[in-house]
C-alpha cells in the first residue's frame, strides 16, 4: 500500500514538474525571434551559458549522495544520443522559425509524442495501450486547434519543424533511460555538454563570428537560464518520474502556454476554437495521467 502511494505521489509530482517546464518552454520562441544571431549559434549559446547553472544544480542535488555511478556502454550510448538529438532538435527548430511562423514551428515540433511511441515500441520494447494512443490523438487535435487557425502553411519551414520533432523524441527517450541510472541534474548537465560540443562546429560554419554584442549576450544568457536551466531542468526531473510516452504527451502543454503568453503579454485575441483546443489538451493529459 505504501509503495503504491509513493508511486502515485511520484507520478503526480512528475506530471506537475512537466507541466511547469512545458509552460515555461512555451515562451522559448520569443527569445529566438528577439535574437539577431544565426539559428545554430543561438542554440549553441543556450546550452553553453546554461552549463555553470546546471553544474551548480548538480552539485546541490548530489551533496548528500555518495553512491557511485556505473558507466557502461548503454549509459554512454544514450548520453551521446541524447546530446546529439537535442543539438539537432534545437538547431533545426530555430532554423524552422526563419521559414515559418512560431505557431507553425511549435505545432510541427509538438508531434514528437507520435515518434516517442513509434521509437519506443519498435526499438525499446515499450508496451503502449490503445487507450493512450486514443488520448494522444485527442491531445494532438487540441494542439492543432490551439495553433493552426489563421496560420499559412509554409512547407519547408513546417517540414523542418517535423524533423525537429523526430530528434526531440530521441532526446526524450534518451533522457528517460539515463535518469534510471543518473540523477536528473547530472543527466541534464552531461547531455548539455554533449549538445554544446555538437553545436560548436555547426555554429562555426554557420556564423561569421562567435562574438556577441552586449544586448545579444543579455538575450542569450536569459534564454539559457529560462529555457535550458529552469524549464529543461524541471522537464528532466519530471521525465525521471513519469514514463517517456506520458511525458511527451504532457509536454503538449507547451503550445497551449505559448498561446496564453500571446494573449496575456501581447494582447493577442484567443478564438473560442483555440480555447476549446486548450481544454482538449488539458483533458487528454488528465485522462492519460489517470489511466
């Protein structure tokens, strides 16, 4: 009975952390739009500037932990895979914002749960119930209603958003596997190191210089703290307590939050259809969590 209560408590805590983290990530596109740097360079500095803060969090989380970490081939594989997938996800998604709207890019990137289910079932042996698939489709319909009204379809940019979703699915699955062996803070810190190293050569090729102006430095370090340290930190902690496929579904809260930010900060009107879509996403998350 106590074990069931602990599992239930961890599930609720994990979903709460994912919801808060996803809600924060909903504002990431604003930083990208404000920046004058190239897409991959923005992603590089997001990960690089976050490293000192993630290191401090890791040391704080492990202050009373004397257990030894077992470094095997599986750990190294998912560490490299997670870092590479996240680097490609950020770089490609930032590029998609150059060719399509924030709303369209967010919509396409948020089909990641579909790829999480596909990869999990075919490559990692996950068992997914039909009820979850139905709930996932319901959530995706809600996301579609929240984002798509009034947006023009831009094939190339939207295609980049879908490709970013593939790599984000790989990142989620890697993080889930790593957090069974490592603490969430250490997981995110090490994955972010790999991400930074992967983005460095891409940034050097893409940008003329790595030097930032004062205003650009302020924008990108704010982006790193807000999105990579706080939001991604909460998401990593949440993934450690929740299954990968349920985590990916809860992260569909991100576009709903983005629409809310537009209404609250930019006075962008929300149509009844968009509000209904947001309620559908929340209902789908609730149903999947109960199941």
